[in-house]
C-alpha cells in the first residue's frame, strides 16, 4: 500500500475560532486518517503497530494523529508493557460517541461509492440480521429528514449564525380532490315527511257544529281506530233526550233531530 505524507501545502486553516458544532468536529476529526484510526479502534485495534500495518500510514503521521486524538480526549493511552514501554490506544466515552458519525459515513459510502456492493455488512447481535441505522425523533419517534427539520438558535448561539440563509421553498400542496357535497350515491338525502291530514273528507253542514280530534299517523297496513262519536254542541239538542247512536252522529252533512218520545 502506498504511504501518504503530509506537506505544508496540504495543511488547512484551523476551525477552532469558528462558532459552529460541525466546524468543531472537523477541528478534531477532519484531518486525513483521523476517522480511519477511529474506525479501526471501533473494530478492536489498540496497538500502534497494528494501526500502522492496517492503514499503511507513515509512523510519524500516525504518531501525530494519535497524539491529536489523545489531546482532544477521543483516545486514551494505557501502558501494557514496561520494558520497553508500549501502549494501548483505546476509545474514551467521548470517542465512542463518534460511532453515529462513523456509521453515517459508512452508510453513505455503501450507497453512493460502492459499485460492487458494501465492503462490510453490519449485523445486529441481538437479532442477527443486517441492519441500517435510521434517525428518528426522540420525542415522537417519527423518522427525521432534512425536510422535516428546522434550525433555530440554541442557548450557545451568537449573532449572525443563522442569518442570511435562503428560505426553503414551500411544501408541495396536496393534489386537488373532486368533492361534491350532498351527492353521495350510497347515502341519498332522506325524503321529506308527508303531512298528516286531520280534517274530515267532507265538511259538515253549516247548521251543525262539530269537534275533531287529531290522531297520530298509522301505518298503511294497519286499520285506523274508529273515531269517537261527534257530539252536538247546541244545548237544545241533547237536553232531556237520550243520546243518538254513533252511526247517526258521525255521518257528515246530516242534521241531528230530536227523537220522538216513546209511543208517540
């Protein structure tokens, strides 16, 4: 493997004074070989010689990168041999927190820069299946995408951090739908109720006063109950005389005559 050496022309400007979390990560992990060292540390590599053999990196550059990671608390050094003194390089908690960053880099490479397929398949030890890490909201558990996120000033924000940003285009409107109210074929509007007739078919004689009573509408197949006999309201027609049969009193248009006394 061909070794890569740093030159003065390759050195970049420091991001230490830039007020941005992404820039601060690049200050720690943006140098060449840094994330590859972190990758091998996640794979269990701890010895200096093993890093050198796997990466094909020059010893002086590897020494600089390891010292840089130790300085920023990503890697810690622990002696495993006294004579001569040799060290293991292990990830700290701060270093292990770089796993989502490293895994996102791997997944991006698998999708966009691996024409022959992923070089490494990652399996979940709990279920034994190949897995892909996804981002979900810690509050509602819904997937996160750039379109569903909005950057707002945080407690450590400074003036100008989010200024002069282009506005995002508005979301696409929902396709129009043809909706015609009151036209559903499965639910036709109810038919209006028919009025109930309470007046008699033939008006009574103008000389006879009658009273009517309203009755609730009955179904067509049930016979209507017989209406009570109509009573005359004139006082001289029912005094001292027995009541007439209902058949005579209820016939429309017929006068009520007083009955003759018995034997007359």
